[in-house]
C-alpha cells in the first residue's frame, strides 16, 4: 500500500517527500523491517523519536513524527510530520487493514464498572442469535473460542484494527469492545464509527499519576466515545449520564427509573440447583422476564446495558433471554457446574477489597455455608495477606487456605502470614497447601446449599513458582478431580 493512501485522513506536512510502497505500519522500532513506516509515539517512559535512526537502519521507508529529529535522514526515506502521532497511527491502521469496522456490527462500552460483564452479555446474546462475535477488553481479544492476551483493556489502535480484520477472516460479523478512558484519551479508537456506544456508570477511579489529573478530565475522556457513535444506550440512573453523552445521537435510556425507556422491575436474587444469579422483569422498550446467570443485583444494570445495546440490531427476544441466562465472564464469579446440590464459582479476587465485594455479594444469597478457598502472592507486601485472611475469616463460614503464585517465597511462610489475619476473627479454616488438593477438599466436603468460591486465580491459566510459570487452569483441575472421583 502506498504511504499517501495510508495518510488519506491524516493532517500532515511533508518533511522528506516520497510515496513509497509500505509493507506494514510499525510503532515499536524493534519490529521494523524493510519498507515499513515507523510511527514515533511518545509514551509515559519512552519516546519513539529517539529510535527513528534505529528504524531507518532496519529498513524503514518512512517516518511519521510530531517532533523534530536530530539526525540526518536519507533522502529516500519519507518523513511526515503531524501534531498527534497516536491519532495518525489509528487513522493509518484503519486504512492498512481495509476499514474492518465497516464490515462488522460494532458496540463500544465505557463506564467505571461493568464493561467486562456487559461485553460478555452482549457477545452471548449475539451468539444466541447466530451472530458470530469477537470481543476486545480486559480478558484480551476473544473470538472463535480463542483468547489472545493484550497489554491494556483497550489495546493500541493498530491491534484493534488488526483484531477486527482477524475476526472477519474467522467468520465474525460483530465486535464488542471495552472503551477505557485511557484508550479514548490516547485515540486508540479513533477512525471507528460505532453502531452503538454504551454508558454504564461513572465513579471515582483512575485519578492521579499518569492516568487522569482529576475527575473532570476522567469524565471528559469517557464522553469522547459518544462523538463517534451512531446510537447510544445510557444509564439514566447515573447522575453523570447527560454530561457524558452530551454529544451522542439517538440516545436510548435504561435503568430502574420509570423515566427510562427500558427499565427494570421486580428484581430479586436467585439460587437453585447450583444456579446463582438474579431475576428481573424488563419493561418499556422490551417486555421480558429474565434470569441472569451472574450473581448480584448490580448485574441487573449490566443486563439492561446489554439489552439496550442489542435492541438497535433487532435481535430476537429469545436470544436475549437465553443469552443472559448463560453469559459468564471468565474468572469473574464464573460458575462451573459440578453439582445441583451446591454452587462452585471461580473469581479473580486477590486482595482484601475485591474479596470483601465478592463475599458480601454472595452472602446475600444466604448459603448453607460460604466457603472461600484462597492463597496470596509471594514477594508482595505481607499486609495484603493479613488483610485477606481477616476478610475471609470475617465473611466466610469456612476458609481453605492454599497457594497462589508463591513466586520466590515458600508457600508455607505465606500461609502463616494469612493465618495471622484470619486468627483475628472467629472464622473456621483449614490449610491445604497444594491448590489442586484444596479444590478437591472443597468439592468432596461440600454440603447441600453451599457456595464455594475459588478466589485469586480467575482467568489466569498459570501458577508462578520460583520464576517459572507452570500451566494451571482451575477449570481443568476441576474436571480432573471429577474424573478421579469417579474412579474411587
């Protein structure tokens, strides 16, 4: 592809003229090869302009810059200057991958909480409607049963465009992405006109450091999404909804408020035969009776977000009903079917605050016993272990203390630290140092009506011990244990 074809939507000036054939668009100088264009990005800790000379030596045919270069650039290397190289990268990536968003149904979700769960719900509803769907977010790029890990919730623009093209090649016709405030701030989503933008909620987060200087900037960055959406679904119960969606067109509101175009009524918790979730009735835009297979009343909002989003595509009601009942997020209070008598969940909670949130939510279901299996990471502050032990001891009927990424520490030393915290409470506990054995203990000693939480690993599929990451997926361990139990 010719350089100027890539730059068709970029505002720029020419420093070194030329229109070479471009092999790829690269922003990491270590990956540059012959005939690539190197885009110099300025990051928090590094500046791509410093590596322009390296890129040239490795065969770059063109450079895209925003600052002056203190090097002699050969005449055969085109140099383009623009105000914002991140924006340029996004717009060039759109062209390089053939504008993939135009071939997909596209939904972007922004908000402080609920993005990952809502993404999963929308994807499952689409799948139930025979719309093959890919997702991009906290868990990585997911499509066709495969997960490709990313460095950020909203990856760099090049990765987003490449992922959409890969999804299309794999037969997908829809894409759902988590639009983080940082991703929006840095133009990672630039060049895409989304069919639907979704606003979930807004609260204090990501303030300070290299993220957002204050709440006003955080809100502003969230609002940027709705300048590039054909339609909008917004949580009317959140006080910030109008400020964030002020630039949106065709806004559909949802919430518990009677003023919402899609609103929820008669919500209550559900726990039966190993199923744990929440029931509610949708009114207004949709008249539906729904069981959501994700625990906690707050998931009514996520379900409303999903219903509102898919309503723009005329998805059948049956797909909504079936999708919400089975949708789950890997490693986020994820149910694993083991028995009709008790409920087994996998969750990523790996500090006291996240454990507090999960266990408090689950206690609302009034289980026979709430059993929490957990460990703590090695080479991390000991206070975290004390706090986790105290939290589990206070909220759980039984704690099963085990290993979790012990790294370069002895697992037994970590367990002793956890016990310091748990011994501040009256909570019962057992120690089973091997994680598989601990899961086996939980399953084999479960009673009817118990809720068991395997906390700490979540979506992770490894165990880190003495600098080595060993493959370990708790879903696989559970399957192995069930098979081994059959042979007893």
